[in-house]
């Protein structure tokens, strides 16, 4: 999944806000490192987009329906 830079920036900004004020230097110099670390971590999670998830859910639903139809046909054929 490609990571949206806007979401990454928003996440980094939220993390910076949570840091105590006495860590100002880290807030200012560590932002790029934090972005890189977050991006690397998110890539390792092997996440999929919502769109891909919904597509795969639809495919699974159609597959289940088709399987049920085939099971019904087999039952009818076995009865004959």
C-alpha cells in the first residue's frame, strides 16, 4: 500500500504535540527521522487500502455465493 504523505505528516504532527516541551530540540530535528521510521513501520505491516479491502470482500462474497450454488447443484445431482 502506498502511504499518503499528507496522512504521514498529520501523524508526525500529532506525535510532536504529545512530546513534552523540554524535548523541543527533538521536536524540531527529529521530524524527518520520525517520518522515515513511521513509513518503514507502516510498510512492514503489509496493510491494504480501504478500496482494496472492499474489492476483496466483494470477491469473497461472490465466491461464497457461487460455492453455495454449486453445493446445491451437487445435492440435486446426488439425489437423482
